[in-house]
C-alpha cells in the first residue's frame, strides 16, 4: 500500500519528532532533532553546538513499513530538502535517504521552540 500526501504540508509525526543519535563512526556522539517548527543538526563536539533551521513544508509517503518524509527548510538563504526514512520497529530508527547506511535512534524529545 502506498499513501501520499504531497499536496499540503503535514505535521511531523510524533514518532519522528524528537532527538536522534547515531553510533556510526563518522557521526558517533552527534545528534539531530526535529519538531513541528524546526530541524537541527549538531555541528560540533559540544552538545549545545547546533545549527537550527525553521521547517517550511513537510510531505509524507508511506511505503510498506517505511514512512518517507521530505522536510523543507532554508539554510543560508538556500532551500534544502531533508529526506528521511522512518521505520517503527522494536527500536524505531530513521536514516537520511542520502546516507542509507547510517541509522539514527530516538534518544528523547526535541526542544520546544517558541517563535
């Protein structure tokens, strides 16, 4: 079964909203987080070194046991699309579509950002 919602922005699903960490060698000890308003990437070794970007649009597509999200945001004036694949398995995981071998696991909630 394939479900598409490409015509309007959708909320980031509660299972995906949160803080995600990986143990992959290249990114070991780094985190990223997503909530309804922003996406952030840890860009240094300190846990408070994040680049935070406002979410502009979210699209979702369910294919079998994987939910694909396209999260649009702006970085340095340039539009960016973050493509995420989410699997709700025993230990829920995401991976960025451009890095399929790097798995990220949810480690907590995302910060609340008021704007």
